[in-house]
C-alpha cells in the first residue's frame, strides 16, 4: 500500500467513514500518517487524595459517598458528589452528565482523573474522566495519542486506522543517509510510529525531531531554490513622488511614530528605486502597520496603478476594505476600492472581475480569491499580503504574478526574533515597527490560578455592564480531546449558567463552516455578542475596539508569543483593556514563564524570552503555534532544528539527486 492510496483500502473504512475523515483533510493513507496527535495522555499510578497537588493532572482512586445530587440552571445540568479513599475526601462536579447516576454506584471503587483545585470546602475536581479499575490498569504507564477529531469520529477509531496504515503503508525514505547521520535523525518509518505510538518520552522526542526537521527542510529548500533562481528584478517604471501622501499625513489626527516614519521611508525608497520591492514589515500587535499599507497603496494609486491587499480570512479582508473606504471618504483619497472574496455570488464576482480588469478599481482587497484564474488585473503594481505566515511563498508569488514588474510588501504581527526571521524570510528585506502609537493604552495583565475564576467572572460582568465585551480562550474544541484542559463546548454552557440570561454568549472554533465563523465574528464586531468563547482561531481576527477583557484558560499550555498574539485582540479602543491568564498549574517555573507577560507588552521582547525559555517544551501538551503554518514544528521550541534545516537546505539546494527523491514538493517554476 502506498502513501497515495485512498483510505478506503484500509479495513473497516467505507464510503461514509471516508467522508468523515475527509472533513479533517484526510483523503489518502499519507494524509493519515501526517495527522499528528494534539498531545498525549500519560496514565500514571493513582495517588492518594492527601498526595494530590493543585493544578496537576492526576488520577485518584475513590469510593462514592452517598449519591449524586443534580440541579439544573437553565440549559446546564450540574451533578455533584463526594468520593473518599479513606485518607481524604474529594468533591466532584460534572456538567451535562446526568447519566452518571446510572453508571457510578455507591460502594464501588472508581478511578477519577482530572485537575484538582483547592476550594473553600477542600479538594475538588471539575469534569474528571471516570474509569473502572480494570480499564484504568490497562492504560497505566502508556502514552496514549489524542487526535484532532470531528463529529462522527472517535479517538479510538482514528488511532485504530493510523495503526493499520503504519502496518501496511510502504514508507519511502527520501533523506540520504549522509543527512540523517550528519544531523542524527531517525528513519522516516520509525518517526511515524514514534510520533503516533511512542513507547516512552525519549522515543517521542527523537521521532518528533525527525518530522520537525523534515517540515523545516522542505520549506527552506523551496525558499533556497527560489532565492537562487529568482534574483531581484529591476524596477523598469519607478513610481514618482506625488503630493497625495504628504497631504494625507498632514490631515491625519495623529503623527506617525518615529518607527512608522522610518519604515515608510524604506518602502517609499523601494517604490522609487532601481529594483522591485520585496519587503517584510514586522510590527507588534497595534503598532500601526495598516496605515503604512495605506500609504503604499496611495502612492501606487496616485501613479495611476493598481494595488492589491490579500488577507487570510474574509472577515479580516472585509475589515480592511471598510477601513480603506472610510479613509477614502474622510480624506478624499484617489481610491476606487473593490472587495473580492470566495463567498460572493457568481454575479457579484463577475462584476468585480470586470471592474478589476478594466482598471475601474485601483485598490483591490480580498482573500485567496485575488489569485484565482478569473481575476485579471489591468496594471497591478503593488501586492500586499497581511499576516504573511498564513500564506506560503507560492501564494505570495501567485498574486505578484498577476501583474508585471510587481512590488511585494508582506506584513506580519507575529514577533519573530531577527535571527529566525532572516532564516524564514531570507528572500525579503526586513523592516520592523518597534514602538506603539502614543494613544494606545498598555494592556493591564494578571496571571492567576483557577481559584480566581469567580473574581474574574465578576470583573467581566462589570465590564459588560459598562457596555464592553470579552473574549474567553480555551485550548480545546470539545470534551474528550485532552483531559484536564478546558474546551469551548462545555465552557460556553458553563458560562451560560454563571452569567445572567441577558448576557449574550457565543462559541467559535476552527471546525465551524467558514460562513458560520464569519457570521459569529461579525455579530461580535457589531456588539450583538457580549462574551465570545473561542479557540485560538481568533488569533488572526477582526478589530473590535469595544472588547476590553480577555480571559485565557490553561495559559500554561501555550507559547508566550502566541499568548501575546491572542492578547492583541483587546486594547484596540480608547478604554483600558485587561488580559487574565489562568494557569491550571502554580508550579514556580510555570508562573515565572507567564510572569513575563505580566511585566511586558513588547512582542519582540516576549518572543526572545519565549525562544530562551522554551527548551524542548511540553512534549505531552497541545501543539503550540510559533506563527508559521507548520503541522508539527514550532519556530521557538524547535529553533535548533530550524537552524540545522537551514544549513542543510543551503548545502543541498543544487543536489538534483536529492531533489528527485523528495516527496510533496513541486520545484517547477521556482
């Protein structure tokens, strides 16, 4: 069986099951092998109640004392009971699990696994997993993979399919032995086994390292080939200075910061220079990158040319479009803006295509729809991509290829230390906006444990009464993905039981259909939703100046750079904003790491500290985003592998023998 074989060739997978897998982007056996676990459960020996530690996931053997009492608050069913192991007692709370009355019997020993917290009445656990002793004994000592799932697919069924694929698929090793030896990399087949079913932590680290190296190596090899074969083109028609940009700057109600002014001068020099611009602008959240993009578009339009701005989501594209329309009206800019997104009707798209091709629109804002075949530009001269890490080199080049002699400007709010940025964006000149506008109020931060939740909810309620809004971030979508971690589905219901009926609460996560995500984010933007419970899908979201509070659950499970990115969703208006980081662990090293966020709002400082402190990371936690769209790799945690892969890519970029063996990479046209 080959990696390209369809899933239906696996035993037990028919047409219906194949369609369920397809919702996760799993179509072939190779896709299944690369559907990596979110994390791993380690089932340790049960501990006595007196031995448990606050915030640390553990298993406790206990016997039910009395029965389970149940009460209902609106749509939320709350079940409460107490268990004892003879040496101590533990209070358990379950949400929407009334059926437990028929399963957990008084007088019988069970294993309860969850994250304990110390309350006024002693130790307590919320929503622990419940096992019989026999079932738990079979799991003890094992590393159990936990996968991203979808409705209709259990973790057990997915793991079973992966194991079958590992046994049947003929995995072809493509890295030459000299590379594997030079960088001490395990074989590919072993790496796939070890990432899915590791025997121990050491095996997991070795196997993950090989797959991380591969992700970086394949990406950087493409980039290296592009650098070698795509030398910077000459600028045959330099743009000329016009009065439009200076008039616009004079009419703005604020002055550019020194940092913004410096970056604008660099961009203006590129547009007027001898070679086409190919520049990355890195700017922290809220540093004012948008106004720089508008200035570049203004200079382009004033020269009678077209400029395009591509955003990663429809909501963000629409927000950029509305901002540009507002500035056009307010400051009399020579813009004729047009919006092009995938969700538009065929008729709307035809109208936009005609407008773009005729030159009737000189500023075109949109999503990936901007690079579709039917989008033909009259004289596209400037291409801007927002949140560059969401787009690959190919997509950026595809948009630039829509014009002739096109300037390219990419913008990112992901703070990446310069040493890593040079590796990842080595084909670009790099500009940095490293100060915030004076009118931005610094966000007030606090790092707390779960015992402060009640106070946090009270604080959010006060902000809502002032007419403000709040975000709540959970690492998981639904129950069962990882025990001991908060999930959006249950948390949303729990909050509906905590806050008054008039408080509007909604859920958002990446598994929703794009139209549903857009609808919820737009409703939150209008103020129709008071509290938005979400996963990190809002990391690249819309600008909601009225949102003043963000509460992040299980903050210890995220990288500092990603926490900073999430925090950037608040603090965008005139009111004081706040971020509450709730840690399930109060270990000294955890609290010390999170305290960096407490004392700094500087994304580049935080990124540097993240790089310094990550080390090997939490191998048994959720995958952490480093700001690039790699499946497994994290540019902070895996900085060493990134440097190794960069060295290897430079060394082997011209090795045609190696290039002929590489899978998943199309080098044509690079």
